[in-house]
C-alpha cells in the first residue's frame, strides 16, 4: 500500500529445481517472505492457479495439421459436445475478460461470479427449452444436420458448472459484506464483517461507521464514489464492445478511486480506513502473475540468463514504479 493506493507488484521469482510438490512450493514461498521480512500472519489472502489445458479447438487443429484420422470428429454426439464446449468456453472467456487487469478488487470478482451463476440458470432454461438462444454454434450444427440435440445431457453439464462455481467461490460469498465494505460502508452491518484477519477493534469500528453515516460531509464521499464507479463501468463496457483494448487500459483504475475516497477521510475514522486498506489488498485475480509468467517466457526465449539476472529483467518489465 503506497500513498497512491494499493500496488500489485512482484515480490520474488522463485526457481524450483528437483521436486515440486506442494510442500516444496510452500517452503520456498515461506522462505521468500522471511527474506523480505514479511510476517506471514499478516497476509489476508492467497490466490493460486491451476495448469493450463488445451481446448477442443486446439486439439482439432493439431490433429488436422498432423493428418491424424480421428473418427470421433465425424460422430454426431461428439460434435454436439464439441460445439457445446465452444459456446461454453466463449462465455467463460467473457467472464475472464471482465476479471483481467491489475488491481481489480475482490468484490468485483464476487459480483462477476455471482452474475455468471445467474446467467448459467438462464442457460439451463434455454437448453431445456431447445431454443438454444445462447448456444449459437450448437444451434448452427443442429440446423445444418437436423440432429436431435441431447438437451438433457447438456442441461446437467450446465447445472454441474453452476455447482462448481458456487463451491469455488463459497468463501468469497461468505465474506460478501467484508469485500463490499470498501464501496458500500454506509449500508454495511458491522456484525456481518469478518474483521479477524485485519486486526480491527470491533467497537471502535462500529462507532466510527455510525459517525460516518450521520455526517453528510464525509458520507457524501461514497455517494460520489458510486457515481464515479458507475461511469467507469459504462466506459469499460463501451471499450470492450468496440474492442478498444488500448483505451480500456487507460481508463482510471477502480482500486485507485476507492482508495482516494477512503484516503480523503480524517484519521478519526482510522479503523474504517484500516479495514478498507486491508480489503483493497485482496486482489480479485492472478492476472499479474500470469502476465509476469508470459513476460518471463519471452525473456528466456531470447537469451540465456542466470536466475538472478532473469528476475532483474522481469522487474524492469513488470514493475509500475
């Protein structure tokens, strides 16, 4: 956290040699934290990523390039599943696009994931009706081949996806009041906030929020913040719709606007500010890690460097200051 707001930056590049079990990775990360004098007990969240898998389209392209005969490519049921996966992957990519970028706060992840679960409910209803309004590739395949789509199979798959999302984001949902506090403190019930990870005095926080809610001078900061965030979302949607990716990167950062609102409050609201700053350090995605990993691979492909020099080059590429 700097005077300009939360900073999402690389702490270290850890080369893993020999065994790479979960225990080995955890020990290396813990040692890195100790080397930088960071108390692991003060960390409020940890995000990890799974390994990348190939999509069906990539597999099909690979098989065609290698002239490998694959009879499933001509089977009706397999092609139904293939087109269903293409449609579903496109929807997941849209969700992923909304979550990309540095500094996206965790409450935005919660909102987007909750919205996507509601969308899946609509997808299930669409599939069960047989209209396929949201499955254009599958519908095109049906129209071209007169195939009878196994809507029951795909409906079950969608319901399983919804359950998977609910399970994956269960912890976020349980802490909804805590995560949304940074943008909606005036309507937050302090009894629903999880203050344990942040070292907040519950009594002081409750009194400070009561004071904040009753003073228009300071409560107006969050009415103004809401208007700014609404305008920012409009710009974001417009740029995405028009595929203006450069312009998308240049719009104000959400976390900077939120930080500005809280930072403008006097220190008599210290517990509220402490909680807000803590929540702002919980980032909604591992976008920065993925970006750094891609940069590292590019650097490694162009030169042979020691681990130390590679880390220095990566710092130049990814650091924002």
